[in-house]
C-alpha cells in the first residue's frame, strides 16, 4: 500500500514546502492543482519540474480539466494549454472531471469529447484520468459509463479511471474496476447529520475511524482485486486546509489506514 499527497491537503504550503512534506511522510508521489492552490497559473512549469527533480518527487497528475465532457473551442484551447503545462512540468496525467451543474450531457457528447481529447494527450505522452463525480447533479456519475465511453472512443491506453472513494460512495456504485484504475483519491466524511445526497466537497476530511464513506472497505476491495497504485489524499474541508500542522494530521490518517487495512 502506497500513498500520494494532493496539494489540496495542505494548500497553504508553497510548492517546495509541499514536496518536502510529502517526502517526510514517506511518499515521493504528489499531485498539483489549478485551483487550490493554483500552481498551474502561478508557477512556470519548468520551475515546477526543477523543484520536483531536486526533491525526488513524481508528479502523478494535475487536477483538473473541467468540464471535459462538453467539448468546445474554448475547452480545446484550455485542454491543450494544460496538457502542454503538464508535459513541461513532468506530470504523468491530467485529471478530467465532468460537468457538475445539473445539466445532462449525452453519451454521444461524452464520446465526442474523449475522441477530441485523445490526440492532445497521446501526443504529449499523458494519461487522461477520467473521474466520474457522484453528486446527484453530475453529468457522469458512474465509472461503468466512463469505461463504456472510453471503449467507444477507442481510448484504451490513453484513458484510465480515477477511483474517488467519496464519489464512489455518493454514486452508490458497487462495482470496482481495478484493471482500469490508475489512481485512487481518498477522503472521508464524518459529519453524522448529513444525508449522502447532501454531502459536498466541503464535508471531505482526512480518513479516520469516524469515516462514513467506507474508505477502508473500498481500499481493501481494490487491493484484493489487484490495484497496486497510490492512494492520494484529497480533502476539501476548510478545517483540513487551515490545520496548524497538516503534516501531523496526514501522518495520523496514514497510520490509521495502514492499521485498519
């Protein structure tokens, strides 16, 4: 079992501080972002790559291209720019999230977007990590649908799945696809007073014994089925972001997961 750290776990840390923290936590796998914190639009990719090389970390992905499944000229430009950045920074993949505002997107449009995105990724040696979002308003909730669309777009080898434990639980999905999964995002929800359909990113904390999302059961299932990639922490809750000692908080969660699994 190996872990990775998403920069959103400690967004107040500079990139260099974040990489150093990941190393002290025993991992050399990290994810950077274009939102919180916005590394992509604030740092030169060559500087990001140089810092990663200096500290010996691997940038697994950049989060995220949104909404990847509604293909427009504007999205094509953003996708190309982000892919160029990822390649220059030494990242291995782009996370791709679907439209999440209640608007339905057809399966044909999903396939069209995957076909259009495929050469942008393949020409730069990048993997597209398709991440279904389990929210009731999401236009792509199920990993099974994502796989069907990837096959229809002849995207095998270019696209893989992001298994997010939060979104897996919200979508009510029971099937696991370890052979399609290249990365797993982990986060927990501990608030006992919210229903599953009311859970939002703001409720996502580090995984501990009060978790309601069955992270431990999900991780066990994935590992038993052959998944051997990283588990990457991706909490969105303000309390996590403002923690006085994010490293200690992450270390506590790592220890809990190792013990429980």
